[in-house]
């Protein structure tokens, strides 16, 4: 059927979009089982486009575009198809795994905060992280557990902490860009130029706790997703260690990165850990 060709092209578009925007994430997705790989591409494509609207479409009416994007995604879900390839592939994954509408609303609510907010209090900070990271992690978890509600509830808390850890690492790594280019300060009460060593230590402690709780859930994931999630975990944990070793001035002025050869090392050692069934405490 011709419609199958359109669905295939939509999936291909979401995959290629993922590969273009995030090499590291694409590598982790490739190590998921083939039966769930495309669905994670579909979720990433949806999330990526919304993020691009608020972060890079500076010469265009961002709020109108985000409003249209939100309307279009729910129209796609309602009709079971969209002329937008990204939304067409996402709605298929959403319907297949019964991803809750609330998760989509929460994600888009956080994206909407980026349109106007320049600083966050404690409540807004946690609200933003939930929508922008935890909710996305929960969408992926729905795929990982094949829509099994019991398994989803069992792993929900650790999946949320993993999303929070990733997002907070991003906040710390991207502080300079967020402040200089986007005029945003995510950490409550902390301006980039005024961050102290004590501020950084408190943030790092918070992230370590998130990672510690998240790690316990990874070995309970189905084999179809465990290796890919482990690689993402270890990549971000390595970023955390680099942020720990970097000076305060380095964090304020540059984006801390993982060299390509170390990314390869993370992949290889993660594969060995997975194959040898090494306990998570030894990671």
C-alpha cells in the first residue's frame, strides 16, 4: 500500500534527524534491540523539533510555531496520521505503547517555559526538569517495557531520576551558552557569573544522588533496552566526572566535552559489562 511508503519515509526521517542532531545518542539507540529502536528515534524526533523551536528559531514567531506544533501533534494522535513526518512517526509510537497525553503536555509545558523565563525558583526548576527530561524518559520507558503497566510503575522512579541526572548535567555543562546566547539561568538563585565553588558542590551532590538512584533501575530493564541505556548512563556519568575535575572558570566559560576515543571506550566497556552481567555497583 502507498500509505506504508509514507510511514516508512516518516520513520526514516526521524532516524536521520536523530543521527544529525546527536551522534552520541544515535550510537546508544543503535545498541537497542531492533524491535524498539525506531520507536526511540520517533520520540527523539518529536522532542528535538520542539526544542529547536524554542532554542534556535530566533528570527521566527516561536510561540505561534510551538502552539501550532502542539495542536498538530494532538491532531496527528487523534487521526492516526500527519503530513508532518516527525509527528506521523511519533503518533504511531504514542498509540502503540499507550503513552499518556499528560506526558506530552508536561513536556511541551516545559518547552513553553523556555520562551519567556530567564530564571527559576525551586518549584519552577523541578517542574521544568520533570517536563523537559523526566517526562521524556517515561515516554521511552513505555517503549522499553512494551507498554507493560506493572513494569512501568516498578521502574518509573529510577527512570525519572535518570532523566533528571541527564538534564542537570546538561545545565551545568551548557551554563555559558544558556546565559550568553539564550539569557537563561536554570539553577535556582544562581547566576552563571556569580556561581561559587559551594554552589557547584551542592549541584554535583544533587546529580550524584540522581545517578545513584537511577543506576539501580538499569539492571531491571528488559535486555532489549539495557545496553543502550547503560551506555547513555555511563556517558553522562563520565561528563559528570569531567565537570567535577574542571575548574569553576572552565565551567563558566566553555562546554565540557567527551573526546571521541573515550566515547568508543565507554561503548566497548559497556558491552563487556553487559555481556559479563557485572553488577551495577561495579560500574
